[in-house]
C-alpha cells in the first residue's frame, strides 16, 4: 500500500512539474519585447485554458489581465473569448455566481462580431452552468439558442456538442425518448466529423439510457467512453466515465468492480481537482463501502463528499443518509440522530424553497382568484412533503435500529462459522499444496538420478569408445576434424546434462545445506552475489528444498525479465525464523497492471504451504522479493 501511494504521489508530482514548465514557458513568451497585442491575448488565453483542470484559481488572474488588455484595445473577439473562459474557470471551482457574472459579460462583445460562433459558444457555456445547478429549463433555453446560432453558421461540430448537452438535460429529467432523439442526431454528426470527444459524450449518454433497460449494454458503453477519453488524454471526462461505470456495477450488485472503477475515477478527479466531480465520486464510493459493510470508511467518504460540494442537494442528501446508516451500525447513536435531524431539516428546507418558487411563478402567471387556490394546494403539498420526509426518516431510524440489533445478535455466530470454514478450507489447501510439493521434490530427485546415473553414464561410455574407433580406423584429415568436433560437443553435452541434473536436485543441498548450495548456484552467475547471515544449522529437508527452489526461480526471473546488471541474494537464518531476499536493479514492473506469472504464483504457493509471508516491491529502480518463515510453524514438514 505504501509503495502504491508513493507511485501515485510521484505521478502527480511529475504531472504538476510538466504543467508548471508549460506555464513558465508561456510566461517567458509573454515577457518578450516587441510582441504583438494579438499574441499577448492569445498567450493570456492559453495560460487561462491550461490551468482549468489543475489550478483554475491562478488561471483566473491571467484571464483578468487578458480582459484588461482586450478592453484597452477594444478587441471584441478576444474580450468575448476571455470572458467565457474566465467564467468556465469559476465553473470548475463550483463558484457558479461568479461563473454566471463573467459569462453574461461575454454576450455584449460577441453580439458585435460578424461570426455567430462566439455568441453560440457563450449561450452553450451559459447552459452548461445552469445544467450543473440542476436548473433544467434555463439550461435548455440557452442550449436551444446556441443550436439555432450554430445552424445558421453551418458549424457542425458546435451543433453536435449542443445536441449532446440537450440530450444530457433530458436524461436528467428521465425523458429517455427525447434524450435518444437528440443523441442520435449528435452521434451522426460526430461520426461524420470523426469527433472522438463527441463520441465519448454520446457513449456516456447511451449508458444512462441503458441503465434502465439493459445493464450489460450500459456497462459496455461506459467502458467505451472511458477508453475514448483515456486515448484523448481528457482526464476530467475519463473520470466522469469511470464514475458512471462504477455506478453501473453498483446497481448490478458487483461492489468489488464498482469500488475499483470509482477509485480509478477518484485518482483522476484529484488530478483535475474539480470539486463537484470529486464530491460525486466520494459519495458513490461511500455507497459502495456501505454495501461492503465498511461503515467507518463509508462515513469518512461521506464527510469528504460534503466538504467538496455542499451546494448539490442530491449529493448532500445521499451523504447524510449514509452517515445516518453508518453511525447506526457503528453504534454511534447520538451522531446518527444528529445527522438524521440535519437530513430532516434539509428536506423541510427543500420543500419550503420549492413552495416559495412555485408561488413566485404563480404570481406572474395566474389571476388573483386562481392564484389563491393554487397557493393553498401548494401549501398542502409542502406540508405533505414535510410529513412524508419526517415519516420516512423516522421509519428509517426504526428499521436501522432493528437491523442493528439483529446484526449484533447474529454477528458472533456468523463470525465463528466463517472462521471455522476458513480454517478448514486453509487446511485443505495446505494439504493439497504440500502433497504437490512433496511429489514434485520426489520426481525431481528421481529425474536427477536417472539423468546423472543413466543418460550421463551412457554418454560417458560413448565418449570412451569414440577415441578407440579413431585408433583402429584410417581417417582422412577432414574426418579427424569432424571426430574431434563431435568429441567436443559430447563433452559439452555431458557438462550440460550434469548441470541440469544438479539444479533439479543439487547434491550439495542434500549433503551440506542451503549455504553451500546457494553459494555454488550464485557463483555460477556472473552478476549474482550471495550473502548469508546467522546460524548454519540444518533445516528440515523439505524446507531447504522449498527455499532453494524459490531463490532459484526468483534469480531466473530477474535474468529473463528484469534486464538487470546486478542481482543480490541474501539469506538470514535465526533460531526461530528464516528469511531470504532477492533484489535486482532491473526495470521493475507495475503490480497493478501486470498480472503475476506462473513462476511467481508457484513461489507464492510454496511459501503459503509453509505458512510464510511473501512481499513484492517493484519500481523503476528495480524489484525486491522478501520471504519470511517461522521455524516453529514448520516442525511437522520434515
């Protein structure tokens, strides 16, 4: 775990360093003398854009400097662009009021330009801000304006983007028919223009549709979207796709896969540092951990979700619900009651806000007589919502209390049964593995003896007879050369056969033990060093064979795969324990991406058969495998 955290921190550090270098490079360009105003504005926008996903706050400062210069030069085009991009920086920081303010400023200069594209982009960005605030009607209004402008301009890519955004709004409203209609139009444009970004957006939208009807298709489309965005290097959208993929697996009941993809999305979201996306991933992972009965971890994730985005009511209510449930199972009843009160108050406030909003709409839409009737109906509806919320919360509390009591009563019995079942299963596995290892050792000994005594003796006899044939026969010079060559090859074959027989079951291991046999083995390898520390007392024969085979396999792995220039083998023997380490300075491997091969799996089985522990540490600086064995646990293995 520590190693993976180190790799993650190193990766994030390298990403931050690359971005910092690019920012510094753009700054140096900006400081050059005799640079045109157009170039300065272009550089300010590039600095603003490059910091969107990683450091939007610093990017805003570049945007403001660019805006000031564009105002001074009365440059309408760049003024509109810089206003919009500054608005999107605030959008990534979830500061929606500031995002609306700067986006509104973009409309005036955009209206004065001959091209309709900047104005269409301004309306589309405005709609996106509304969409993130769940203001669906306002978002659709802005998107439709943008669509009309893109159509007039003949801008197909822009049309495709807007159609995709409109379909997402209808998906949020659960109007799947209209969502699919706009989605098909967007997909046709994306295919025609080979717009990978748009195809990824379409795949995400199709995922949301198929979640209701065909979950395997939904998972396939979510995976496709994640792959597309990964190829494009769009970490924000890839994180969104992974979040949706995690939700699909969660709804399917596959919580292990749900946790895996949600955690991957969380790593990317932390890199782009977009609070709303982080909050969604945290709360989704909190849901998964709750279903996995990891209540404390679920509680921590729920708190993290609320801290990242407290304005989104769906996230807030989901997090509060998890906090109520988690604290019940953790026995923190006072804390659970506190969160339940907060949950109830939020529902009441939501009902009141909806009520007030509905009244405001009625005042503008209906006549006074009709308005009073509607207000009364809404008041009753609000009261109903409040009572329903209180009733649901109360029922939930009672149900959770009952479930908690049943859980506490059953946990001891279930735990004992699971431990007994696990113990029996482990015993079966150990017996099977030990029998396999015993058979392997016996077969290796038999083969080594047969090779050395049988085939080795035959080859030696052939070697002795060939020179005698040379003495009795009249051979030409060429035949003599061939005979000498054959004798040399026969010598090499005898040596190779003896080497193979020795490594299958070294005689030095059986006679003298691990220190001598491993010293001989490492001495035969130019880049390998062997170090021995501690007692030289003989170990049980089966354990000696197991240790020798493991080290033999690890050294061979380093020679074949690591491209190492040095291999260090260390064996430490004490009165009650033995440990060994094989370290190389090769290229290493990513343990999350590369599956263990047959060799490592065999080593792991051998170590587990002797109740030992195996640890693998690998990085770009090399690979280290460390094994520890307790001698008192293996007195019956001989």
